[in-house]
């Protein structure tokens, strides 16, 4: 019997990654992500999967970002009770990210109900913090490069992908077919993360394409960040920096620390990390020394280079402080979390600055800010944007188009088929074209819900 893949997410969009592999009556899900961004994408989170959760035999996670792991609590709530295999770093991060996701969804539903913004009688969260906690025991840690059997007769091997702690590419072997899932690939020149492992041999490859149509600038994040923070410090303003709590927050903290050491920023410039999730993630770098470039001294500095803000009261107290100061706060695309309060408070003042630190998915507030919009919708009202908006081009944790192709070239031989996933339509098709022209490999961009052979 053939081995088929159904693309349940991460097809035609960068969010909602879910790849259902089926063979001989068995089903395995690689990644279990939430859709984010445009409302029509987010509505997909409420649609039932084409296979009942209790009919899925195993789940593999490439990494912990919510667009790859955030659907897991709902899957478990709806009946999935078997193992979820992930690296130790991903397991550790899911313990932080998934309950926080449930908490935020409960808060959002409560806000909608409080202000009667829902067309329904009562708005409900997709899942709760408790649902996420209930799903934690399903996650089983696996070591890099150690082959496991998620289903009898099926093999899976995780290799390092860079990107964030625990991130992996996964080689799945079933019925004589080798299927390689790139996951989100990090950059070989990342400021803090180690580079991805070379790609193993495979018959079919699913390659991410977030930056499939562009290359990163030659300048590094220090060169790009320094003048922006110098400007806002000089005028006594506040820099609000929406950050991804996992990865980007730590990279920016390390960059600011290095700039202070070099004298490019005043050593007295106050830095605040206002995200309990980011605070906890920062501490995890000490537990996973082999996955990043930071020395023991660097990881110590990372946890002491900013004032760590945990409680809600401490977060609210920041509003009474005067600039200059820098507030790093989640979420990275300004879709939720404490950063919304800071944006609402500081976006209206021309002395202030909003620093966007990476890819902003269409439909998010981050994308609205990046477009130069003069207002942004926060908590049901339009907030004026008079602050300077800066988008860093060099801080991405994703490989660019040239780096994606270079990773593919590390494969010992050409695969039979490449599926280009995890990208908007333009970047995905551009990368598909380059794979065909430059490597002479078969490549296509699958559509949402389509099923293809391996």
C-alpha cells in the first residue's frame, strides 16, 4: 500500500502546520499547530480534522512554537491519548508555551464576553490552561539522532534544525519510504543558536519557505539595532519591542548586552523583559548548552542583562516610568499578551519607538504596524500610531532562500519529490521555482487539505 501525506496546515500559509501521514490503516501527525493571523485562518482551528483524534496513532513535533504545537491541547481534549514525541528542548518549552496559550485564550474569551463583542451568547476559548496542562503527560522526550518507533514498523529520527531550543528536522521511514520534514530551519549565522545539521537522505522532502523569496541583509542585528535604540534613547523615549518569547527575546537580550559592552548603548539604559514565558525560556538556555553558541558566562549575562518582569502588577508599574527605556514583551506579532498594553500606552507618542523583530504574518497587528498604518486595533479600539516603527531585517530566526537551498544541497542524493510548505503563496512558489531551476528536482506547493503520495 502507498504512503500518503495530507496537508492539514502549513500549506499556502506559515501557520497551522499539520502533516498527516497514512499507511496501511495507520495515521501519524507531524506537527500539531495553531492557525494564526487572518480571521479566516484562525477559524480553521475550530473545524474538525478529517481524521478522528482517537484514530491518530502517534504525533511528532518538530518544535514548540505554537504554529507547530499549539493545537495539541485541543487534540488531547477531543480524544487523542497516545504519545507525542519531541526533543527534550521542545518538551521543556511546551510546558511553558501551551499553558500560556490556554490562559491567553481564556483571557480573550473573557474580554469578548465582558464587552459583549461576540455574536454568540457566550464566547468560549478554543481550549483552557487546564486543557494544556492535561496534555503535558503525552509528550515523550527523545534524543537527537536516536531512532525511535512511534508506530510498530515506522521509524523516526530527529536532527537539529537550529531556529530555537529543541527545534528539529524529522526523518520518517515507513514502508520503504523516507520522508524528511525540515521543520523551521534556523540560520547558519544565527546570533545565538547553533546551525542546522545537514539534511539526511530522503525520498520525499517537506521544506519550509517562510523566507523563500528573499535573502537576509548582510548587516547583522547589532549593526541594525544600535542606531534605532540610540535614537530613541537620545530623545528620552520608550522602545516597545514585541518579541517571540522563545528565541527572539533571548537573541535581542544578548544583542543589547553586546552593544552595551561595546559602548554603543549607555550601560545605564534600562531594559525590561516583560513576559513570564520569556523569562522562563531564558533560564532554559542553561539547561541546553549543546544547542546554542552561548558560553556559560553568556547565559549568566542573559539572565541578568534585564529586569525580569513576572507579575501583572510589575508589568502595569512600567507605565508609570519615564524613558529612556526598552521593554521587550510578547507576543512577537502583537497578537496577544502584555505587549498590547504597552503598545496601547506608548504608540501615540512620537518620541517612542516600536521595534518589530521578525516575520509578521498577514492579518496580525505586527503586519499592520509594519505596513505604516496610522492606527492599530487593540482591545476593541483604534490606537493612534505616532511612534517611530522600525522593522529589523536581520533578526529573523529562519533560514533565508539561499540558506534553504544550501541545506537541501547537503542531501547526499536528489529526492524523488519536494513539497514546499510553511510559506505564503509568493515565497513558496518562488522557492519551488528555484528548486526546479537550480537543483533540477521535482517540487510543488501543495494546497490546504490536499493529499499527495510520497
